[in-house]
């Protein structure tokens, strides 16, 4: 009798799980939740502000979010590898100025694009060397490089814009609509490559292995230091490309560009299901996170709500995402102790 009562109490005290959901939904519950929240937001806009869905408006929102998406993908891979990079905003600004100066010097656009990516990769290599090979904490290293590069740029440029850029630079010289489509095509291509690489290539799986258990990865023949170094190099290269795709949107290059973009990227990655503890997350969730956070500001404008709600809503979304991740961790521990 007592055994029966004990079993009944155990059933009553069992934590709530998502076992009733289909396996593919339960496995990616965070990602599906973000996608559902985005759909609810878009439905509200469709009902109360249908003008939001004009083609030009949507294309403008997407082209604005693309640099954040590229950086967020890089940040996601860094976090999955159990590291962090808060210097991407400073890298972004330096790569933007570098791009503008090369265009001003009449370099052809293909070479400018390659140079911007290489410049970003070099910045990432500096972080990667200090973190992977010298064993310094990533938060300390990237905080130091963030301040160093931003202050160095401020001393160098004194707030001066890069001006008098040729017309062939803005939107690649093909006009706004065609230029926005070009930027979108490049972003889709890069996103597809990253998604394929993280899922099907050994190099991509190594990132997850290192983030999940560094010692187990080492015993499996993986070199965690090399993986960490190249993740930061990739982060820098994506930042350089994002800086280029952002710079072509304007006639001038502002040395203050990129301020706060590191927080946007980290927030999008965390909201999209990337675990702060490392080893888990996917880029589809990051895409959903970027779109959700990127739609908040224009949505408030179209719904005629106070813009002061923007940061509050973003903060609430991030807090819910982190809380959900903590809840998942607790449930896993409870299951292991049964």
C-alpha cells in the first residue's frame, strides 16, 4: 500500500516536460517558441498596421537586419564553443572605415570586399591567439580589444566621416532596390554555407564538441585550441563582411557605426536558443531571434506605440529566453537524478 502511495506522489511531483509534443518540436522548443512569437507579432501588424507589409518596407527592415544576422551567426558559434566576443562592435567600426578608405582610394569592389573580410579575420585572429594559445579568458580579452580598437579609432578619425565616396559604392551602384536584393542574396548564400557547415562538416561538429566537453573532445582527437582560434577568425571575417554590407547602405561611413551591435548579436543568439553554457544551439534559431528583435522597433512605430517600449520588450524577451534555458538545464538534472 505504501509503495502505491509513494508512486502516486512521485507522479504528482514529476516536473512538467514537453513529452506530449512531437519530437522535432520538443527538441527545438526554444527555436519554435521564437518563431511563434515572431508570427504573433506579424499577425498583430497584419490586423492593426497592414501598411507594414509593403514590399519596400519589408526589404528595408531585412537589409538593416542583415549585418546583425551575419555577426549574430559568428557570435553564436563563439558561444557554442563556450567563449564570448564583445569586441565585434569595435571590429565592425574599424572594418567599415577601412572599407570606406579603400573605396575612396578607387579600389575595385571585389578587392574591397576581400580586404574587408581579411581585415575582420585579422582582428579575430588577435582575439583567437590571446584566448586559444595563451589561455586568457575571452571576456577579458575581448573587453580589452573592444576598448583599444574603439578608442584607437576615435583618436585616429576624431569623429570624421569618410566622405566623397563614388556613386558606384552605395548599393553597389545598382540602385537601392537592386542593391538591397544583392545584399539579401549574399546574406542568404553565407547563411546557407554556415548552416550546412555546422550540420554536415566535421569542422562544424568540432565546435559543438569543444563547447560540450573540452576534455572529451581532446580525447577524441580534436584540438580545442585550434577550434577556438578558428572560431574567432570566422567571427572576425563575418564581422568584416557585415561591415561592408552595412556600409553600402549609406553615402558616407560613420566612425561611430557598430556601437551596441555586439549586444544585439549576443541577444539574438541567446533568444534564438544558443545556450550560454556552450555546446548547444543552431543558426535557424539565431535567424528567428534576429528577425524578432529587428521587427520590434518598426512594429512599435507602425502600431503607434511609445518607442520607449523597445528596450523594455527586448529585455523581457531576452530574460524569458535565459529563464527558459535555465529551466531546461534544471529539468535535465532532475531527469539524471531519477
